[in-house]
C-alpha cells in the first residue's frame, strides 16, 4: 500500500486581535492570570459578515493548494474537522466545497474537537493508502468567540479559546519511507461531559430553552484540572506509541507539533519527551486554543518559518474533548 504525504499546508486567522487586557474589561480576570496559567497573550476573534468557519477553512485551503502546486479542481475529497460548524447541519465540509467552487466530490465532517485534525488526517491517509482517492484536502477550522460566556462565570474557559483555520493537502507519496508513517487514534467516552457544550442537544424535548441560556449550559464547560491531568498523561503516551510503531526514540523527532491547549501542558510534554524547546512548536501565545485548527495552524507556521525541512521527522499530537487523543508520525 502506498503512503500519503502532506504536499501543502496553509492557515488563516481573522484580523481582529483580542488581548488579555480586552478580556479584563468583560470579566473578572487578569492579564497576569491568563499568561501564568495558560501562556496566552492574545487570540483572534471572527467578525460577523466577514469570517465563517467554512470560508476561513477555504482561505487556509487555498494557501495549502498553492504550496502543493495544485488547483482546487484537483481535489478528490474534503475532510473537515470542526466543533463549531456554521450550521447545526449540514456540516461545514459542503460549505467549504461550495466556497472552493467544487461540485460532487465527497465532503466529510469530523467531530473530534481538539483531536479533530489528526483524526481527519488519519481518515484521509486511509483513503489514499487504499488508492480510492489521490488528492485530499484536510481542514480544521473553528469559530469559538460567538459561543463563549464572557461573564465572570465563564472565565475558566472563555479566556482560552480563539478562532482560526488551518489546512493540509494530502497526495500519494513517491516512497514508503516518506510521508505519513503512521497515525494513532484513541477515545474514552467515560469523560464525555468533562469538556463539552451540553445544550442545545437532541436528547431534550425542547432543544433550546430560556433556562438553558440563563443557566449557561449553552456555553462550553470544562473540568480544567481533570482535563489537564489526562492531557499530560495521554500526550506523551500517544507520541511514544507513534515512535514505537516506527522504531524511533523521542530524540529522533525534529519537530513536535502538539495541539495548543496550554503552554504549561506543552512545556511538560517537551520535558517528558526530553526535547529541546526549539523542537516543540508553540504559538498559543498568539492564538489561544483553536481546537481542531490548532495543529494545522502550528504546522503551517512551522513550515512558513522554515523550522521543518525535507527529511525531518515530524510528530503531530492532540488531546481534547471526548476525551479523544491522537498522533501522526511524518517523514517530511
Ligand atoms: O484543548 C482541549 C484540552 N484542554 C486542556 O488541555 C485544558 C486543560 N486545563 C487547563 O489548561 C487549566 O486547567 C486551566 C487553564 C483551564 C485552568 O488553570 P488551573 O491552573 O487549573 O486553574 P483552576 O481551574 O484550578 O483555577 C484556579 C483559580 C480558581 O480560583 P480559586 O477557586 O482558587 O479561588 C478559579 O476560579 O483561578 C480562578 N480562575 C480565574 N481567575 C482569573 C479561573 N479562571 C480564571 C480566569 N481569570 N480566567
């Protein structure tokens, strides 16, 4: 079976910059608390009428296609990862297809939150391995800012999330020593409600009520301490799993791209894996946690900054709501 490779990457973030100081005006928080606990300095928020989850994805996709030297019409399939789709249904994949002016190619939406992009990459990789498709567009795009509780009640979550999009174009690799070497996917539904948006949900007779809005169950809930504890266990575990599968050790990694959940989590992973800071990508300072978009944005920036060169061993890893976690090992 043939390998797939990432032939192009790209990202797009909305223009509007929101600093920690801006959030201080909305809720009882402080720049100091946010920096110390999360590493975040600022994030981007979408602007209604300008940015949508789908069109931000399309923007990132155009850049990834350019790097891959492909036209949108060369794409055989779209895999779109988001937890903040434009509509309840249909998914954002079909809207992205429309944005790119494409017809009839399949568009699949993936709902695996922070692990969404790595799950999506794995799905695309399987389609290329089997020979069903050649060129697949994988996108992670999120708009969080329209769904956050900006009162003090929501501060534990709202200061963390940001908006943005990243994309990758997958094509068949010329050799089996190059491209995506393996992907590793995991989930544990026991903790489904520990990081979740519960309402509006289909299990209630009335999906959306005034009480839900008043009580704030329409906003993301996170048991931060519990999520943190699981994250620092699962990240190193799933990175090690990818290394073991391919006969490498942690110090063979040239660039580790972890999901940008918290700078403290990233520092912990870096130390646990015994890697120098320059081999671990961190851009949470600028964008906050953009869930499914965070890995492709970080990957795209690492490529843009020439921090990844041909032949490098690149590891992507993510953990988040579900709980779900995943990794991908790539010979660039
Ligand atoms: O992307 C998916 C995966 N997500 C993650 O991996 C996130 C994992 N969790 C975390 O990153 C951290 O748990 C948080 C950054 C969310 C929170 O940091 P923490 O160090 O775990 O803080 P905490 O929740 O234990 O709260 C400590 C204190 C509390 O006050 P008391 O009870 O000690 O008086 C909170 O009420 O900080 C308070 N607090 C805040 N204060 C100012 C919580 N949020 C804020 C805030 N500003 N925004």
